[in-house]
C-alpha cells in the first residue's frame, strides 16, 4: 500500500503530519502530535476522551495559535485556511 508523504490533521486541518492519525484498515493510532494544535492521536482521544470537535473548538477559542514551541510554523502559515482541509 502506498501512503501519501503527508497527512491532514482531522482536528485543525494542518496538512503536514508525517503519519496518518490512525493506520489505514486498523484501529491503531500513530501517537503523532500535531504541531499546530498539539492533538496526540491515541492519547487525547482514546485515553483522555476528547473528540476532534471538542479539541478544535478549544483551539479556535484560544485564538488558533501554533502550539509547538520547538518547531516553527511554516512560512505563510494560515490557521483559518488550514481549517478548510478538514474532511466532513
């Protein structure tokens, strides 16, 4: 199976995750942390009980900040535009 080289965060729409949030055809999370909204797949949802929508609404309410202090936001990063990457 050929996977894309980048994946979209289903929480905030950031389109440069290095792994899929959940591996195709499985229930196995990647445990990757989105650098934009800092949602960790498999931890924040399965262990902590947050839905994507709950985390997204909190991130929006916080002003949609870039949350990874050790990785700068990409040039021209636009959190409003990236929300359009979320699939219904």
